[in-house]
C-alpha cells in the first residue's frame, strides 16, 4: 500500500485561502482525471467540503506523488502553488489511513463528533467510482472509513460531544442560557437554497419550533419540493416557497435567515442588505392597515439618509454607529437525484430527520469554519437588541463581513463558529473514539499487507499445480498400464506432497506480511521461486485462481 493524501483544511489554512480554494463539481472531476494521467498515481479520489480539500491517491513514488498532487490541487483550486504550499499537509500509508478514519469519526471536524462528514466521504467514494478513478485501495479505504465512523457513533457518546453546524450556529445566535427551542419558538425563518446544508437547516429549524419557514432557491421547483417536505414532516411548521425575486419582501418579515450557497463570491452586497432594511422601515412606519412585523420596542428604524450613510460606511470598512437592520439572501448550487421520492404522496409521514437526507439530492455543499477570534453571538457591539439573526454557513461566504458592524443585526458565520467550537466537550468519548481509530488503522494495515502478498502466493500455487500436472503426464507415459484408479491415486499423492510442502511457508509468509514492514516477503517469494511479475500481476484473488482450492480442504487459503 502506497496511500498518499495531500490537502488543506480549517486546521491548516485561513478562511480566506479555503474560500478561494473551493472546488466545483467539474473541477473535482478534472482534478481526478489529471491525477490519474500523471505517472505516480494509479487511482485517486477527492474529499472536498467547505472546510477541507483532500486528494487521496495510490502512488508508486512518494516525493513525485507529493509534487504532482500539490501541483494539481493548486491548478484546479485556482490558488497559486507557492501560496497554497504553506497550508498543505501530507500523510502517507498508515498515517493517511489514520487521518481519514479520524475525519470519518468527526475528530478532525470543526465541531467534534459531527456526523455529516460521513455523507461527504460517501460522496467522495461515489465520485471516484463514477469517474472510474477509484480502484481496490480507494474502495477498501473509504468503505472501511464509513464503517469506522458508524462504529464510533454507535459505540461511544461522540454524538453528545458534537452536533451539526446548523444546531451549533443556532445555539450561538440564541441569548445566553436560553435553550434554542425557547428562542426559536414562534419565529419566522428564511432558508436560502435547497441544497444539503440548506435542507438540514430547514429540518433543524422545524425541529426546534419555528412557526414558519420560507424557502427561496434559484430553481423554484426545488424550493417548492423542500417546502412540501417541511409541511409533511409532522413538526407543524408552516412552509412555503418563494422565487429569488421575492426574497427582499420576505426579509421584511422574518426573524432568522440561514444562508448557504455554492457561489464563488458575495451574493449579497451592503446595498442589497440595506435596501431590504429600508423596505422594512417603510412598512413599520407606513399608514396601511397591515400591522408591522415584529420590531423590538425602542429600536428606531433608519431613514433613507441613514441607510445611505450605512452603505457608504460599509463600503469603506468604517464602523457603523447608526441604528439599522440587515437582511441577506443567497443563491444555491444544485444537483440531481432526490432520495425522498417524487410526488406529494411520497411525502406522507416524512419526518424532520428524513428531511436531512434531502440534501444529498439537491447539493453536495457543506458548511465549515476556520478558527478566528469571534464576537459574541448574543449581543451587538453597541448593546442594542438583536432584531434579525443571520447564520451564514457558506464557503466562500455569502454575506459581507460588514454586517458585523450593523446595529440590530447579528451575523454568525464560519469564522465565529470555528472559534466558538474550541471548547472540546466529552474528553472521555473523544479518547474512546481515538482508541477505535487506532485499532481500525492497525487492522486495515494488516489486511492490506496480507492482501498484497496474496497474488504472489496464488501464483506460486498455480506454478506448483503446473509442475504436478507435467510430472503426472510424464509418469503416465512411462507407466501406461495403470488403470484409472491407480493413476488417480498417484496424481493425488503427488499433489498432496507438493501442497504439504507449500502449506507452512505460505501460511507463515501471510502472517509475516501482515506485520509492519512485511511488504518485502512478497518480493522474496518471487525471487526464490522465479515467479514472473506479469504472472503475479494477473492474479487478483486466491479463491478464483488457485487450481488446487478444492483438493485439500486442510490447506491455508
């Protein structure tokens, strides 16, 4: 096994670099094919989320592999190699396995123990399989990583240590000491997009008790689909879909906005945000019969002049000291294949947990964060009440960072989430998961090393079978008067002698090969018995190729 992983994550790179290095679906596909076209790589796949980009490959040369994989990551991410290199990490062989298993268990996540990474690992494996870039090693590795991750969640309390980024983000928006359920009760929410994270956000909001959810998406059908699933979830939430052009009007009504898109730049400028605030201000001060939406008492809405000053200050990076409020909107990337089913009848009985699976249909995006000093999620710098709570889970970010300076609005984004997650909970559970990872890495390495020598052992047995066949034929020519029973007895005797001679060495060499440093035993067998490399390479499994498999049930397989 020559497994190599080269990557960067929220632990190694600042958010600004991760934002620029994000990969589209097309970029992932091109990256994989270019990697296989290079000489050092025999198979590969890419694990690309919002807080990590990792390229896994089976390489025959370590240094050349590192150089090639790093170069391809730079080319396809759009970040210059000299700028990307300081943030890259490299893991090789058992350390690479250990890294992926740790990732699968949530030990390397921004929020320790979160389980959403398992879906991303599954997507990475599926991509490699679809593009025919994942071979035996990648398939075995990623399938085992999924099993290890599930084992960690079922055998330990790591789920208590971690939580979804959506839940964690809502907890950061809620006032100190106030449960999310009490804070969210009766609120109106706007969810932008219908992808994986947006769907999870909608499910979480419904579960914690918001009264109404409005879904906006670039594709109206997908927004409507998500709204229908919400209504059928059994939570009692009211849900509706609106086109993207209707977002500005909805911003004047809602209390909470969750934004997560696949856009490569800001999808909402300060001008857009403050224009929405102006609409809400006009409604609250207007003379129509429609009552103003919930507005905290004592919080004055900005005038057009104030809005203009706020826009200018946000553009120049100055501090905003005028009262006001900010809304945000976004556009989501999309994909195909909803697992929930088609038609309204398929929605009957769908609960909020099932809704989270909706994201694998619509989008492969995921929220993440990089640790940076954060501001309090509970209060604004000027001490004013939070009138609109914003949760930006996109990478690159959807919402202009200038929103942090707007009084009356609270923005929690991936940077503040990263810092807030620094307090590691449940040390005992984390230690238990680390123990599981260590055991599984050892078992995987032993299995891979043993499998590596199997073709050589099978080729050796095949060669022995050919020798037996030739010698029996020669004996038959010398003693032609033997009857069938006698001839069969002679043949079986010769086979039994050869098999007994090979049994102990082949069993022992498999045991030795499974130990660290045992890869050289296969080469020793090839040299000792003069086995042709092409013969060994043509063998994949002993059970399929060993011609003596059925003749001696007592021998080692």
